[in-house]
């Protein structure tokens, strides 16, 4: 199994530009999560999907951020327009259908975004 | 509002000694807790977990302790090895909140093992 795949691994862009981050979850996993890691706030959940349907987007910081999951094997996180304060590492994670014992999430390697 | 707190941003421990990483939480609805380990340029990977019905879970060199009354958990690594140098994240979930698939993470503790 290739694990969770994210692209690109690094993205450098200028303020005002549109940024699209991509994620391919582990096959068969029902849940997909987008996180942002910063020094001050650690790992913040932005949004997550269950069977391609957004369940909770309360962590999305502003309307500039949007996420889609058009099918079970692909998701995007878009920032438009981007700002320097969006610079962070963005992680995608997936997990199988949960049981009563709780769930383990499997993370991708992350995309390091730098907005100049 | 940081519901899961890791108040020590960094910790240095000599090889062979015990490493103790701490985590506090404020939400009494949390009923499942996990520790993740993260190496540079990689995503976090699951390490160990504990349900609120237990107060201890052990897996090899790693043991997690849960004190529900104090809303505190800790991760013990013994003996510590150089490969344990990483950032450790504490996470929590609640079955009553969107099921238990949603994890709330702390800010992480960077552990450095000194040879």
C-alpha cells in the first residue's frame, strides 16, 4: 500500500495567487482529513469528509479556503487568494470506518506551503 | 481555545533513561486518547492509544497513563533510544462528538535523545 499521497511536497507562491493542494487517501478508507501545522497552534483540523461528503468544516479559517472530494480517491484543498499567513505545512490523513474503540488516522507526508 | 495542551515544547533526555511526555485536556467528553510521533519532513504516525475505561496501556518500550480526574495523560518511553528523537503529538476524541473520528491535537513536544 502506497499510503496517503500528497502533492506537491513543496509550494512557493506569491501573495494573491491561487494554491491547490492534492491528496489521494488510502484505498478503502471512509474518512479524509485536512490539517494545518503551525508552531503556535500545532495540528489544526481544517475539514473532514466521510464517504466524500464534508462533515465538519468548522476549522476552515476563512472563505478563502475551500475543499472538495469529488470521488473516493481524490481531494483538493484550495486557497484563493493566498496570503503570507497561510504559510504552513498542510497534511492530509485518512482513516477506515471507525469502531467504538476509536480510530487511527494515517497521514501523508505533507505539503510545505510558502506564500511570499 | 486549546482543548489539548502540551505545555513543554521541548524535552532532552539521555539515551537509556526514561522520557516522560505530558498532555492535559480540558474537555471532559474526551474518551479516547492517542499519541503520534513525527519525524522531520514526514507525516505523523500513530504510536499508542488508550481508552478512558483504562488507566494504562503498554506496548513495548511505550506506556501511556491516563488520569481522568486530573484530565492528564503521559507517555513514558523506557529506555529512550536515539531513534525516539521526534515531535510527539497528543490527540483526543469523543464518541459523542461526530462519532469518534474527529481528533483534537496538541501543539507537540520535541523530544531529543542525547547519546
